[in-house]
């Protein structure tokens, strides 16, 4: 059934928001974070009216937050799938997932530096602590400060993801080669947390 002349259909809010979030992330991936995010370009990329950006998000910052949250949900669903694997393999998968989503890590870092208090840097904290406690209970991990283990794993990963291309360039090695070398060293570091 068509729309009567003079009347226009209300856009689907969820679909429009998702299109704008995806467009914002595509433009950030294409142009880089520091190029700035032009909301007119985001609207054009999403094929929606520019006014809808403000209507649904209110500001560029809110759009970025929302896009990051949507991306994080997908990313962390991917990470959660490895919950039954041993710690060292879970960490390796976490690093791989974050490498695939490195722009999101960069954007999250900028939002943290911008003072965004709503951003959770460890959104899977509770479930990760449960899995780490299971590792302790099963004798695969020493009785240690599990919060600190989680912080160390996230910090090590985010730092590597943010700088890996520069590290590889400075070392004169391929990024894939550095990924393997980093993962091997991180694996040895994590083995130090296993009971002796």
C-alpha cells in the first residue's frame, strides 16, 4: 500500500540508526579518526536525511558512542564464543578479534581521552571474571588478583592493537609476522600465571 500524496512515511528508527552507525564506522575506517567525521557525509553514506542524525543522536559524539557500542556488541559476542577455551587460547582469540576491529579500539581510546564516562573499557568484566575463576577452580590458573589479570590482558591487547602497524614499520617487519611474534610472547607471559 503506497503513501498518499502530501504524506511521507516515518523512517524506521532502528534501521536508520543502524545505517548511520555503520556509515560512521565505514567513514572512520576509510578516512581515519583524526580526519574528523562530517555528519553531512555520514548522512549521505547512510542515504538518509542529515536532520535524522541530529534527530536520533543529537550530536556527532553521541553518534560515535552509539556506533561504537553497536560495533562492540558484535565484537564481544565473537570474543564470548571462546569462553570454554584455555586462557592462553582465549587471549590469542581476543587479540585476533581486536586486530580485526582495530579502528574501534582507536575510537574507544579517543572517547576515553575525551572524558566519555559512559564507555566501558571492559564490557565483559563479570563474565570474564567468572571464566577466570573457573580457570582457578580447575587448577589452570594460580590464585591471583583476577581483576588485575583482566586489566593486564585488555591493556596489553589494546596497546598492541593501537601501535602494531607503527611497531612493525619501525622494526621493518610485516604486520602479520609481528602478530605471530607478539602472540608467542604473550603466550609465554600468560604461562607464568599457571600453577607450577
